[in-house]
């Protein structure tokens, strides 16, 4: 009687993370995941999800694919992160990083760094002079990513939003020599 030989399982490292353009349902995922995750982790109310929905809807309705982009980080066939790069209204030559998110299922794998680096590289290649973003001081992981990417904190203001007392922060990254920053 023949018996199969015992074969060791091939060594499996961590699954690779894929950065891709959004597909059907991904923009909705960005809204849903931001709303659910920020409610669970920070106690933020539906006002925040409404803001995210407006940002995503504006992008979906009218964006220039040469100057604006969304990335979805995918792990094992599921979205685990996202970020956007959009033109800054009223500021020619300026791009805005928006809606950075790394789901808990993807944290600790460098996904946040991949997403931020994708925005910086894209903004540079699209010819932007600078990249700006707005965040809140309680988002410590995101703030660490921005510092590592070379962003500088340029302003802070307390505000009451999303059912919480927060401190909003403006960050800036010059992309070319002689850019403001």
C-alpha cells in the first residue's frame, strides 16, 4: 500500500499588501470603515461619517485622474486601508492628503507608510509644489507617519467636532525646492 510522503508545508511569510485603485464598492467601504472605526476607537459621532461621505462623494462626482487619486490597501483580498490625494481648492500647486485609514486588521504591517509614501510620490510626479493635510492631535499613529514622511506641523486650533473636544492640526510638506513650508 502506497502512502503519501510527508511533505513539509512551504514556509509562509506575511501576505503581501497590494496598493490599488478603488473598485466597485471601495468608496463606500472608505465611508463605512471610517464611520465605524472612529466611533469605536474615539467615540466620534455620525457627523464625522457625514464629513467622510461628502469628501468621497465630491471625489467620485468630479476628479481629475491625472491630479487626484485614491489608493486602497488590500490584504488577502480584503481592503485594510485607504488614502486620497486631491487638489487643494483655491491653492494652485497644492495637493491635500485626505482620509488616511489603516484598519486594525492591517496595522503593524507598514500599510500606513505605504499609503502616505504613495501620496507623496504621486503629488511629486503630478507636479504639485506642496502637500498639506489636516488631522486631529488624538490620531497619534497618523501623526507619527506624517512626521516620518517629512511633514511639519504648522498650526493647531481647538475645536468641538464629531461629539468631542479636539485639537485640529495643519501639516505641510514642501515637494520642490523653494516651496513654501
